[in-house]
């Protein structure tokens, strides 16, 4: 498994294992190839070094300001305000790690990976290598049962088949998952930390080499040691525990709320379904309407269709690309789904409620 997120926007990709009769993204006669030529001609795939220099620099300054305020305030329950601010900054830092993983920031693979590891491993305590591996598979087959790890059976059931085989506490969770979805996101930050550490401890993990694994282990150790030391040296034990719970809970909630609208509740494909790359990416993705603040708050993920079609497209190019891609989809009769943020959450919850239906005995299935 390579540590590069698959980029379908710059030429032919690996074979589409969903079926042998579908056109590949880079095939000259495919609709995706025509769209790709339009996008490249518009210059939307060009790197944006000034934007990212300001973005990365500004984000680091705000993150440093948050920790400086933490040190200056000292033992005080006002630190819970600092915890909320740092939760926002951790998520914004994660967005930069996401962009680096997609090679949106620099032309150099080495520079992108360095930025990614610093922002994810060191600054927020999430394994970059584990996330890259998982995100690769998601981008290859979004909402594709047994292929997309983001819809694998876990705490949440994403298909009725997943729900039907549940028992005990998992069955209860599946019955009520629509009501519990947002409260469960409070644990998402912890889950990301744990998954990354587990990947590092696995003998056959997702890292490409032993040196990469050791580098990530060192960065993660530095993060957790520094983070916990700061909390328990500056705050009282009770304040430190509460700060940790508030900070990590809000970080997970913000991160989860940013990613939840992207694909949940959108069409899903069975294991043997055959579909071309263009439709696979567009039909399974949901865009969020908004303004520049929405772009900032969601880290550009509100342009999920454009992002999935061209993962290496720099974040500031997604908004202008939307007009081109939406028009292309209309000309080719491809459904392009866009809605408001709160409506997207309603769609997600309706989907989760319907999926849990077989576990509710009061309903007939």
C-alpha cells in the first residue's frame, strides 16, 4: 500500500476492480477524461503556494496562541474556553494534514508528507500513515460495500445487512443509532488516536517502512507526552481531566460533523456492482451549500464532489471548479447533489434510522 492518496485527476489510475467493463479515469474516450481536460485547461490543478503559506502560517500562529493562553491562564476553570478553542484549532490543523495527504500543498511528495506528519502526528496526535492507508481505500471505492472502510461495520451500522447480524449491546446501539450519532461523535477524537496507535503497534501495519513507522512513533510519543505533561503540570488533576474530556470531545464532534455530510445517506453500491469512476464519485458524494465561512469551517470538504473527482486540486480551487463540474454533470445527465448543512445532517440521521429499522421489533420488516 502506497502512502500517497490516490489522485485520479492527473491521469490514468489503477485498474477498477469494481468491474472489467468500465472505462478507466484516464481513458481518452471516457467522460471523465473530457472533464479532466476541461479542468486542466482552466488551470484549477495548479499549486497555490501563496495561499498555503498563509494558511499554514496563520494556523500555526493561532495554535501557538491557544497554547500560550493556556500557559498564561494557569489553574482556572476558564481553561475550558481554551479547550474549546484548541478543539477548533486541532480540527483546522487536521484539515491541513488532509490537504497535504492529497498532495494539494506542494509539488514535492517529500514536502507534502513532511507537512502531513507534522500536522497530524505531532500537532494533533493522529497517525498520518494509518489515515492515508484508510483514506486511499475510501477514495477508490466510496460507499462501496466491503470496499470502503468508512462504511465498514463498527459502532454504526451503515447497511441493513450489517444491522441484521447484530446482537446484544450492538443491537441496542443499532436500534438507536440515529439518536446516538452526535453524542457518539464526542468519542471520535479518542477513536482516531487509538486507531493510529494500534496501527503502529501492529506487526504488519499500514506503514511503508520500518523507518517511517519509527518516525511516526516518535512524533506521536512527543505529542502525547507533551500534551499530557502540559495538562497535569499547569492544571489541578480534576481540571486536567475535565479539560481533556472537553477538548477531545469537541475535537471529535467538530471533526465528525465536518466529515459526516460527505457520503452518509448517499447511494451505496453492492460488492459486485459495476460503475464508472465519474459516476462512482459524483453519485456517492454530497456537497454543502454555503459561503466563504462554510469553506473555512468545513476545510473545503463541503465541495466533496469536486474533491473526490480531483483529490489533488488545491482547496481554494474547489469553489471555482464547482461551476464547471456542476455544468458538466448537467450536460451528461449525472445527478449532482447539493444541500444545506443542517439538511445534510437530517438526511444522514434519516438514513441511520432506516438502517436500524430491522432491529426495532415494533416495525415489520
